């Protein structure tokens, strides 16, 4: 009797352990950490490849990892793909090799290694699922966009989408040229594409560290199209660029202009937050260096 009871207990424990392991196997996306291994696995298993580039210094990466990659629908669908996680803190050269200039970036490939789609920025579970469905169907987004633009080369919307795609693929020179074509084609900004192109040129320059050129593009929007919904956004970018230049006085002017001229905009809140951060930083510096006390002594 005792022997039978022991066997029953052991069987129950083995059953629970087996099921626990099975459940654990299904928790989360099955990530690989080496590009070469991922490419080989995609070919061998005849599955599309998803490569996710991230960095620990950007909160948006953590947001996507917490929301999209933990979604049950995404996890379930992920079994039909091979996934590679590239931490750009340790593999910066890998990111540069594949034209990744912003994080997070998610690139989708066919089993044979052809790039089919690329997304820059945070993806919601729904957006990620939609991209996965298109890739599974073999849809080459960039190739299709090229064909459409070739058939209708003066279509401003297609030109703009193509420029964005070039930007996302890391071709900053090609993207800039296309944005400049858009500016020339919509000189009077009648179609509202010139202002969009100016903003993107500024963002491109800002991204690669050409802050003075970026400021020029942002100023064009603010001065030429002050009624545009992009004007407050350009001002915030301008303030950020001034901060990068350590020109804190002009940065403060730009942020205050957002709050005064566009108080109802979303960017007004962003500008207010940046001013608060600058003031906090100034107080910290003064407390550390003792400059405030020096001023008080001079006043006496």
C-alpha cells in the first residue's frame, strides 16, 4: 500500500514537473542572440526572420519589450518566425552594418534573407502583428513602394513615403535628397509636403549630429509656416538642438515660444517639461559649484 502510494506521489510530481516545463517553453519569444545563427536557422526552418535592434539607454525599447513582446497574440504568432535580439550597446557595429540609426528598429526578412519590411520606433502588439502578417505573405514593402513611385514619379505622397523608407533603412543621404526634391516640387507648400520635408531634413541632421544645419531647417518651418501644426514640434526640436550645442539661452527661448504661441499643443507640455529639467540641472550645478554663494558674497 505504501509502495503504491509512493509510486502515485512520484507520478504526480513527474506529471506536474513535465507540464510546468512545457508551459515554461511557451512563455515569451524564443530569442537568438547571433545574427549568423538566426539567418541559418531561418533558411533551415524555412521561416521569416525578425531582427530586433535595441539599446538599454532608450526607454522606448523597454516599452516595446514590455508591451509588444509580452503580448499573448504576438508570442503565439512568433512560433512561425525566427527571432534575433541585437543589443546595440554591445554590438554597435552590427547596427551600423544594417543601417540602423534609431532605436528600437525591427527588420523583417524572408527565409532567404531578403529584407521585406522595416519599422523604426515602438510597435504596439497590433502593429507588430500586422507587419508579421505581411511578411508571412511575402510582401516586400520597399520593393512595392519603388514600383509605385516609378509608375507615378511626381506623386508627393509616394515621394515622401519613399524618403521615409530610405531614412528607416539608414540611407540618410538618399533620404535627404528625396526630401529636398519634395521641397523643390512643393515650393509654396500648397500640398503641405514642403513643411513635412523640412522637418524630416532637420531631424536627419539632428540625428547625425549636424545640429546647426538642423536648427536652420526647423527655423524655416517656424518662420515660413507659423500656422502649421508642425511649427511647435519644430520649436521643441530647435530647443533640443540648441541644448546639444550647449546654447542654453536660445534653447530656453525656443521652449518658451512654444508655450506662449502654441499653448494648446501637445508640444507645450513637452517644452514645459524641458524647461523644468533645465532649471533643475542649473540648480544642481550651482549647488555643486557653489556659484550661488559666490553671487551672494558679491552682493554683500
